[in-house]
């Protein structure tokens, strides 16, 4: 299961505002890839609006973040560090050629975040592209 998937565009809340809402405590931390749109762009809104600290891990060529690096990046409760609260993925991945993340990978990250008590944000500006690429649209989905 996923906590939250928020497709966004100019007509919906900016992703960093969503992070602000998901980050319950100012000074907490979110983990994301070093090529993530919400890290490279958005004028640092997660910090500006939410008081949340971004922590990056290297993004693989296919847009995934290695689970072992995610695990190593999670900080425990320590008065000297921000507490990790959230993992952010990008689907489809802008800086990785528009690749869609495999559904099995997103499930594995979801299982990991559940095991660590974290939230998951999937930056979904191109979520419909990802769904088409993964053939995830059901016959009950509305069509034009």
C-alpha cells in the first residue's frame, strides 16, 4: 500500500507544498535522489515552506534509488540530526530519460518505508505517462 500519490502540475499543489504537509515536524528530513526534480528545481520549497531538510542518495540510470543506500540514509532519533520522516520517488523520472519506475520497485520501497515507519511521496507530475508505460490503466479508467 502507498501512503500518498499526488499527481501535480501547475493546476495542483506544488510538490514541495505536499512535502510540507507530509512533514509533520519542522527540522525533519526527507530522502530523495540526487537527480530528483524536487531537489534540483522548485527553489528549495521543502526547506522554505516545510522546514524540511533534503538528504540525497545517488539516482541510478533507471531512476531508482538503491534500497541499501536508502537504508543507510535513514537517520535514527538523535538530537544532533534531523529525523528522517519521508522517502520521495519520481515517476516518471525527468532526468533519467522519462523512464517509469517498475511497479515492483515502488512496492519494495513501500515495504521498506513501512518497516521503518516512514512516509512515501511519489512525485507524479508525469504519473499518467508512468501508468501507460507500465500498462497500469485498467479498463475502468475514464477515456477521452
